[in-house]
C-alpha cells in the first residue's frame, strides 16, 4: 500500500490522490487501508511513533553524566539516520512531498519538536539542570536535531552517500555537543580557560603579566 501510495503521489500529486485511489491501486479495500493506516498522512509517516520510542529507549539508558550520555545521544541519533538510509528512495520521495505539501511539512515539524523534547530530557543528565530551568539542555537538544537534519538533507539531496552520511553525523554531533575540534558549545564541566576582556587605560605590556599570573595553575579562582 505504501508503494502504491507514493507512486500515485508522484504521478497525480498528494492532494489529488484519495484513499480510494490508493486502495484500488494496491488491490485492497478501504477497510483494509484504514486498518493499516489511520489516514492518508499516515502512509507518509507510518513508522514515526515506533522510531521515536526506539530513540527514547536508547536515551533512557544514557542517564549517567559525562561520556555515557554523549554515547547514548550519538547512538540514538544514528538510529534515526540509519532508518532513513534503509528506506532509500522512499525517504527521498517523502522529502519531495514534505517540501511541497504544507500539511505534510507541518506534521514533519511537529515530529521534529517531539524529538527535541526527548533529547532535551535526556541531556539534563549531562547538564545537571532541573525541568523548567533547563536552557542549556534545550539548546543542546536543538543543536543535536539540527545536526542530524543537516546531514540527512545532504544525503536526501545526493550530496553524500550512506557511508558518508554516517561519518558526517558523527562529526556534526561533536560540533553540536561541543566535543569536536572547534569546541562548539561550552562543556558542562569547568574545563579550560575563560577570559573576560575589559577595556583598560594601561598599556598591553603592563596588562599581560597580570593575565599570566591570573591564568597560572596556582592562581586563586
């Protein structure tokens, strides 16, 4: 039924295709169609709920702060990407539809928000924040979802192949979570050096010795 539906969507357009058309093309009755899918939209996004639950289940095991959380985030996100890679041309057909059909695009955005919330809740284990006061977890969740979608779109457009997409996702998540070479967002731990730059009337040669003393390991913090 899904194959028949997508073929009709491509041929006639989404709005011009009815449930009856899909059922007829698939050689089944309308009752059979509605037994499998709740609506015409569900043909486009039939496995979203199950995939979201797989992501949530993986993230639930990543409750310890630090590396365990980061590994869980990376593995859960790779689950999503690999799901699309496995779909292949079907995923690309969905991409074309969601770019042109407003109702489908709105539904896709709503599903993106669901992923964002699941990641936010998991990332609190890393940031140590409380629900309702979890701005950092919100920002990191948005960064993770954006990193995944950026890589996914590159694959959907044929810029990279499947193997390249998986590799790019790992690098993108490092940047999103601040663990990559360029630093990204600040780490939750108090690591590295922080410098606040202020205007001063003194010459730079006079200021530098004071900065070096302040940054020394035995300097008071």
